[in-house]
C-alpha cells in the first residue's frame, strides 16, 4: 500500500490508489485495479521513462525545430532562450492531457472527437492533422537530403533509402520495437549539448539577453510564432494518445507515463536551448542576422568554431536522428488519426493484412508522397519556418478540442481540478490567443 507521503503526492485529478479500485460511472471496464508494486520507480530506473512520452518529445525536436532554433540563435542571439524555457510547462501540460485521455478511455484522439462531437468535427480535426503531418514529413525528408549532401551523397539516394527504412520499421508487427527504434534514433540529438559547450557561450551575454525580449519587432514575433509551432505540434497530440492505447498502458501506470512525458519535455527543450545557444555563440556573435538557407550553410557557419569534420558530423548526426524519429512519429500519428476518424482497424501490433491494409497504406503512402515532393525540389529553411508558423496557427483548433475532450470524455476523478485546472487552461488559452493573433501577420 502507498504510505501517507506518497498519497499526498498524487494530484487531485489523478485519483488515489483506493479511488482507482472503486467503481465509477463512465470508467471503461478495461481499466484494472491499481497495483502498487508497479510503482517501484527507483527499481525500474531509466527504463520506466522509455515510452510514448520520450519518443514523441524527441520527435518534437525535429529537423524543422532544430533549424528554427538555429535561425533564432543566429538572428537574435540568446533572446529566444527564455521563450524556450516558458514552453516547458506548456508542452508538458498539453501532452499530459493526451496521456490521461488515452489511458483512461482506451481510445485515440480522432476516435474520441468522432464519438463526442460527431463525424464532421472529426474530419476537421483530421484536416489539421493532415496539414501539419504533411508539412512535418516534407521538412524531415528535406533535412535528410541536406545531411546526405553534407557528405556528398545525392538526395536521390538518401531520401528513398530513408523512406524505405521508415516504412519497414512499422511493418515489424510490434509497437514496442518501433518505439525503441524511434528512441534510439532520437537520442542522436544529444550530441548538440556538448557542441554547445565547445562553442564557449558567454554567461554574461546570456544573462543580458534572456531579459531582453524585443516584442516590438515583427520579425522577432514571427520567429517566436515559429518556435511555438516548433514545440507544440498537432501530430504530437494524436501520436501520444494513440501510442499509450497501442502500448496497452493501464490506469495504474498513469504516474509513470506522466514522468515519461515530463522527462521528455525537459529533454526536448534542453536540445532546443542548446541549438539556440550554439548558433548565438558562434554565427550570431560573428555574423549578426545571418540567414541560414540550407543544412550545408548551417554546417559551414559552424566550421570555424567546431572544425570542418566536427561541424559536419555533429550537425549531421543530430539532424539525421531528429528527422528520422520525427518522420516516424508524424506519419504514424497521421495514419492512426485517419484510421480513428474513418473507423479503420489499426495497430502496430498487427502485421499488415487485409484488416489493417488501409492503415498501413496510409502510413506508407505518406512517406512516398513526401519523398517525391522533396526529390522534386525544396527550399529547406523557408519551408521549415512557414510550416512551424502554420502549426502555431492550427493550435487554436487542436488545443480547443483537447480541452473540450478533457472536460467531457474523462470520469470526474481523472479530470483536472483546482489550481492545476486553471493554470493549464490559462496556459492553453494563452497559446490559442497567440495563434489567433498571428493569423493576420501570417497572411
């Protein structure tokens, strides 16, 4: 049994161990009684956090996010560090809601919208997922092409090979295997942290710029919108909710999955901050307001500080890992979301067969189309910033649905209560308002 100290740590919305065993109207029968021995966090160590939250957060720091952060550091120095820190609790709060919705209801995001609001609203939600997912795939494949060109490999080889690799991962018949591969790919992004240290950033300059936020500059605000869109993406919500369902997580594992999400949120923002500081301490210091138009130009800009081979290897490894894990997650989110809205059978734990054909075709087709478009032509940085701003503009729809589902689809004891509810709702409304505010500027 949990002692009194442990019970005091259980948030009001999550329910205690005793509450989890009590019957409640609206709680699916699939949710079993809590098992305290599964909460041995210290015994499980880091393995307890390896799951949907970690992989979706590593995917969050995708090729587009890295390029947006690099542009922020190069053009505005350390002035984008504070917004990255502010986004940590917002990112956690948004994804934590998807965890509760998925584990308690046993349904994905698209399925819940269809059930609670009808097919037409579900189609609108699927439309936001489609737009953001396609944009993400284009930027990931463009990033992969750029990495290949760093080492003299034409995109006609790197992009098709990457697409075939990603399609093959999902065909293994195991969600857990797919998740582990995604995490392994995403961890390559951690090389950016030592790269930041090698650049020897000035602590005095960081302290000065952190409090100097030029909100009066339209260029800064536009890039700030891109950073918001680079951190909170519509396909992340669809992915994590479907992932906890496909993984078979139970109500007694809510606390562990929240830790998973919290660690992932901190990790992804550490990477974003590392990129901002890396480019602020190098390119931004020597070449103020420089534009970085390709991955090659980003690498070339770092070479005087990291050396030619060092810049190519560090940037290439981070960009490739980020692009691959994000392409995997975004395409799975799209396939899961479409399957939920249209009622197709879908699970990574089932190999391709007649019953799951439409789900796997949607997943594979997304990669094929994305690869073809990128092979035809791409302007990476312009495409990336536009896609991230578009994500920010879609957030009012996505977060509006998420808040409504949290209030309607969950039993009372699993909803937010008290101060936590007001804080999270307020944070989401601020992001929604920011998205609405940016619509005239973007147009």
